[in-house]
């Protein structure tokens, strides 16, 4: 136990020394940053409070130009946006307030007019996850789901639990969730197969004695990060889901204030604390995740033949085709099938490929004769 404590202190000292407060003035007067999400090369921030206009906001800033703030969406106040989840296939962002979920089509002009989509009470703070256009959420101790393409939003029960349940993320068709038990608030991590009609939970980690409330969960390929708060004892931890079960959590640091939202960009983790500030720390392991590395895919034939392009990639990725004026003229998800260009004019275009977090993997110039 002493050895584990000393190791934790060493990690605390080595990582906290690298923590930097960023974007200090980016959201002044607009509310307190609470939730985070990375899409492409931009940081999306859900603001917890309302400003003088009595509206709650989601805003975004480019990582390389944090002064260029853009309002993505606004809504009547219900405390503010405390959860953000994104689906790259539909380019849809879900912004969750304490009582309402808003569906935001990011193909629309900003600020997006969000559609309120929940038809009954949802415990937003217990997590919401959007995966392949299916939204997973919690009511009471029950995990439910519905398709965001279903205008009736017909609910289906995924799993009924006896203890407090906090949704994590979906990885390899398995939904990871945290269970909090008893008055001790002890935590454990489980997973269920989302394709099973009556899934049996599998213990992933007994959390090595971690207790408290899981404020946010973030998945980067096989790395699952969680921010945990309990009185004055706060933690940011991570799991490598490719490891054999049971998995021991890896301690990253103890923030000075309760950690809230968390996301990443390149080799940096970004997190918000209860002091309403955004910080970053470096986690070199992020650069070792295979999906982040540029694949250097081959686009062929180039120039296109018979108005068709192919991408030599083993994975399916969302793509955008952009003209020389910066306008998106075609987008979708390629699955080793041809991208058809017959509705486009002859000329030079730029093809962007994105990973599952919406980050740009690579950009290539393509030509249509």
C-alpha cells in the first residue's frame, strides 16, 4: 500500500508540474466551462451558467487560435450544457442540460437551432453517449436507448441495474459503464454487449478502491479516461481497454478542484475543474493509439476516372471533399466503396479524412477532369 501511495505521489508531482491553464479569457461573460468535446481541430465547450441574455451556450474555439470563438448553439437556460456527445457518421452533436437533450446538426449554419429530443426525464449528469446515431442514456438505474433518426424517439431498455449507474463510452460494440454502490460510493467498471437483447454485465475493473462520482468519461481509441470527484479527493484516471481483464486503473493526477469535462487533442488531455478553468496535461500514450496516426491512405485514381475515387484504407472514416473556396461540396463515410463525383464540376478539391473523434487524420489534393 505504501508503494502504491508513493507511486501515486510521484505521478502527481511529475504530471501536475506540466499542467497548464489555457483559454483563460475565451469564455469570459458567457458562463462557466463545464463540458468538453473535440471535433476536427476545434474544442467544443458546453457552458454551465447563463449570461446576461439569459441563454445557455455551446461554443467552439480552434486549438491553434483560442481567441476565434464561435457560438455553436444556444438554448433557454436549464442550468447550462453539462454533457456533450458526438456522432461522426451523422455529424450530430448532442448537448445535454440538466433536463433536456438538444440535437444539433453541425452541417447547419451557426448558431444551430437545436431540437429538443427527450420525451421523458433523463438523468443527464449520469451520462449520455451517441454511437452510430443511437443515443444511450440513464433514467434511475436503468440504461435506455433510442435512435436519433426516429422522430418518435421510441425508447428501448438496454440494461436494468440495482445500483447507481453512470454511462461511459462504447468500444468494440460494448457499452462501458460505472457502478456506484452503497454509502461508501465505491466504484466499479462494467461492460455489456450492445447487440445482446438481454446482456450480462462483465466486470472490467473493481477500480482498486476508487470512490466518488464519475463526472465525465472520454474514449480515445482503446484508452478510457474518467474524472472522479469526492469531497476534497479528486482524481483523473485511465484504462487501456485492450488489456486483459480485470484492468487496473492508471492514476494520472489529482486536480486542485473537482475535475469535470475531459477530452484530448494530439498528445494533450484537456480538462475542466470546479474552478471553472480549462487545463491541459500531456499524455504521450495518446500518440501511440493507432487511430490517431496518419494513415497516409492512397487516393486513386487521381485524377478521378469515370467520376469515381477510391481510398486505400482498412478502416472506414468520415470524409469531406472541399473546393478551392473552402466550401464542403461532398461528405459522408467511405466503406471501401467508390466516392462518386459526377455532380461536381471539374477542378481541384481537397479530401479530408476524420477519425471517430472527428479529428483530421489527413488531407489530400484530388483532381476531377
